[in-house]
């Protein structure tokens, strides 16, 4: 960050070029559609391609589950104190998928992020019998239950996790980031502003990979035909040429900024291929913030440092939330 913030193009290693300039970022991401290996959620699963028609069905199903969850009144007595993002993740898992069989809900466990082998061991065991659902099961679980053969059930359970887990992971992490960066918040600060600013400083998609492609050399001679390109919103979100006080948490800046039109602001990717979950993230994240703020919860004053691992989902490892 300190070496390259403010630069537009720079070499990261022998075969990778980093890009943070807003104009070149737009040109690169507009040059061609993402391939199936560049899509973060719906890249091939165990060597099996995920057609866009299947991805669309999955998105529609989890979207239906989110809309149903948002229609239920938010309990003002929900105890969301404790270690975040874990607490928020469990809340969302139960809100969206509480009626699903245990062998599906266990696939939401955050511990499975440690190794894919553990995930696939659970899926292999869970796929042996057919999936039986209760009437209150989620729409995404009903898609999973349609699989007939063992191999199809393994594939369907893998898709269940691929689709539902990012919703729980991303939203709980985003809210944890917002709490760490700015709580306690002024009463008149809108939740949307808080979330937009949290995503600026700690963007959920902090990098966007594009594999080597001849289109990119034509756009900038510093990119060779063999170079992979790593777009870095983590840097463009802190570019001093774009943002006033770029390293400061200032949610009021969003009073006058349209997040969909702001150059260099890519928390959900580029306009050419927005993250499919963006319309689910904001309302669910606002719901969580409403509960936290309404119950007077904030970061424990005993916690003065936090770790932010450089993983696929950029977030504070643990935030201790308590009532003051």
C-alpha cells in the first residue's frame, strides 16, 4: 500500500502487473467479459463448469431467501455482543437458512475456510443419503434437494456453500469492519454512509484478477501479452488524487457522492460485471447495524489493536463487541 498508492500501473512480480489507476482500470475491465476461472463465486467446482443459467437460478434462490428474511421483524432483543464477525455470521446463517437440514447448515461454518479438504469431506459424507426438507427450508436448499445421484448431490451441496456462505461471510465481515473503523457512530449518521465508507477502507473485493490477454497490451504497453493483471481497489479507494483525507473514516463524505458513479470505487466490482450479491449485502448489513446501534453496542474499549489478514475477503479478524 505504501509503495504503490497513487500509482496507476506497477509490476508486482515477473508475470503480474498491478493496476490502480481509475481510467486504466475501467478500460481493462471493459475490454472483455470475465472468464469462468476469473469469476470468484461461480468458477468451476471440482473441475465441473457452472453454466451461467445455473448460476442465475442459484442467485434467484438466495435472493428469494434474503427477501423473505427481510420481511421478518428484526428482534430488538437479539444479543449480538461477542466476537465479530463470528456472531454476525451465525445470526445471518440462522436468519436465512435456519429451516435447512443440519448437513447443509454445517457447510456455513467459518472453520471450513481453513482448508477445502475439510469442506469436501463434510460434503462427501453428507451427500450419501438423499436430502429431505421441511416446508420451511430455504429456496437454495430446495434447489439442492433436487439432485438425485450421489455425484449430483455432492455438486449441489458444493453450490449451496458457494452461493450461501459468501452472503453470510461478506455481510458479517463488512459490519465488523464498520464497527471497528468508526463505532460509536453519531445518531444522525445513516447506515448506508457507514457501510460505503467501511467498504472504501476495507473493500470486500480488494483485488480483481484478469488473466493474461492481448487486449491489455493494446491498452497499455507496460502490460505484456503474458502478464496477468491484478486490479487493486484497495489502492484506488485510498488514492489521494480521488479522496480527501483518504485514510480517515469519514462516512459524511457519502452525503454528496454517488457510489455507483464514483471513479475508482469498486467494492462490488466493475459496472461490466457487478457482484451478484450487492443487492443483498446492503439491506442485510443495515439490519445488523440497526440492531447493534439500537442496543448501544460498540467495540470493547479494552481492544485497541486488531489483525486484518490479507485473505480473499478483507476484514478484521476479530472485533469484540459489547454494551457500554
